[in-house]
C-alpha cells in the first residue's frame, strides 16, 4: 500500500502533461518526449539532491538560520516603531494560559520591507546578479532555453511577479510569443524572496525547516514552469535566439539600493494588507450567501468546502491520500482562485492530525506560487506597461499563464511526494 501511495504522484504528473498537451497552441511543434523526460528527470534530481542528500540539506538549513537572524533584526525595528504591537514587551500582564498576541501587520509583514531592501542591496553589490546569471547559464545548457528566458528564470528565484519582468524589459517588445509566455509562466509559478520569508514564517509553527522547503520549491518550479510553458505555447522554427542577456536593473549607489528596496517593500506590504482585507471580506460575503442553501452532511455549504470538493481529485492525483484530499483541495482552491498567502494562513490553522507529514510537504509545494486571478491582472499590466504594443497579446496569454503556473506548482507537489517516504 505504501509503495502504491509513494508512486501516486505519477498519476498527477501524467494528468498535468495531458492538460498541457490538450490546451497547446500547436501540438505538432511540441517538444520531443526525450526533452520532456529530461525536464522531469531534472526536477526529480533537484528534489532528491535537496531532500535526500544530508550535505545539501544542511546548507539549506544554514540559510534557514540566516532567515531567523533577519526575523530577529526585523522584530527589533518593528518593536521600536510599533511598541508591543510590533513585538516589544507587553505593558500589561496576560491571563494565565494566554499567549502574547501575534499581529500580522506589525510583526510579520515588516519582513517584506527588510528583505526587499536586502535584495536590492545584494543586487547592487553584484551577489544576486552573479547568482541569477549562474542559474541562467545552467538552464540554457540543460533545458536549452534562450538567454532572455534563462535570465528571467534566474531572477524569479529572488524577485516577484512585477519585478522579474523588469530584468528583461528591453526584450519584452521583441521576444517571441513562446518566450513571452515562458516569462509570464515563470512569474506565475514562483514566489519572490520577500514572500518566501513571509510564507515560511507563517508555516514555521507546523512545518519544520519551512524556509528550506520554500527554497527547494522555488528551484523546482523553474524546470516545471519551462516544461509546461513550452508544451502550451511551443517554439516555432526560426524564432530561437540563444544569446545571453544582461540584467536591466541598476542602482546609483548603496544608499539608493536600500531606499528603493525599502520603498518597494512598503508598497508590497500595503498591497498584501489590502488584498488580505478584501479577500477575507469577499469570502465572508460568499459564505453568507451560500449559508442559505440546504445543509450538506450536517454543515452549511461554504466556499472552502466547495473548493475542497472541486480540487480534491487533483490533490489526490499529485499524491495526497483520499481521506486528506478534501481539506487539501480547499487550500489549493483558495490559493488558485483567491491568494496563496490566505491559503498558507488557513494551512497554518488546520487542526493537528488533519494531514500526515508527507501530505503537508505536498500541499506546501503545491501552494508555492503566485498563480491566482489577481496576479493575472498584475502581470498583464506589467507586460503592457513595458511593451505597450504587446498588451493585447499579454492579455490573451494571461489566463493561460495562470493555468500553467498552477500546473507547474502542482507538478512540484507531485515530485516532492515521489521522493518523500510514505508513512
């Protein structure tokens, strides 16, 4: 039974490839099966190297220690600015058994600001630029992507759905349709470094080494996104240009990098706060409407339950046991339609025993992308601003990139399920 469950994710991978093939713009120009197999093997190799090789995992744990240091430093700043609301010592005595309040807006979201500033600083110093170029080189040599796609893929490890396309903005007007779609899917299928820290902090109470798993998910998403993008919008003959591209983001000096990174982080925090408020309000309104329908299994119909029923088969296919598929599907539906941070917040509050440790990993990886409906508008607007002449084309590819981003993150969940022992 355990062996069957271990290989269950192969069903999901097959289903994802079938969907990508079914919606392809040109099935005759699809990449060969040897290339598809190579992309899948690359994902398995990455997962095995990170998860099953102790030396590599210890390196990831070291990064986790660095993130903990950033969290502690951020708390020093937020507690100074917001007092006990930001994590400083409470000016009153709590009742016995009551934990100190965790106020997300003042204690967790400031991580985005600090990490955004650090990202800009390390980019200006050349550290991140060197890593991005290195990842681009690896992807060009292994998966044969063009220089523009490789550069954007490397940037997506650290930057978000708006910032990553800026790295290749000079090529947005001239890149091919398949390259444009690949850039959009790579943005959809990943999360920025600042969000990585935020989501990992949210999951830390229920998932050991959450930062490490988020890092692995970010690397896994690259070959998954490139594979799905190339299947859905294949390359046409004569449009490839494998020349390397150079990053486009520049800062005047160290202070300029810190200030601009901080400003961008503040804007992102405000966007997150506004998005969470609106989404929770809309979900509540939907639940109030659905409560008027007949009860099912003794309980009212809610948006969460509907998501669970609809996405349960997909979660089962990528490796989740059927008895856990409905609550896992509810989280996947929340991430896909609404917002991945809301999904992670709900995930962190799931009662103990709902998921096995293996299912927790599969769900963590499957949720690790910004492919939701709001991101479609954000991405299309960004591409349209960088290349006004391609606004219509970007809009046409918007929902396709949403589907591809979710297929890619689902594939990451299936792959991690294959390499994680079923218990």
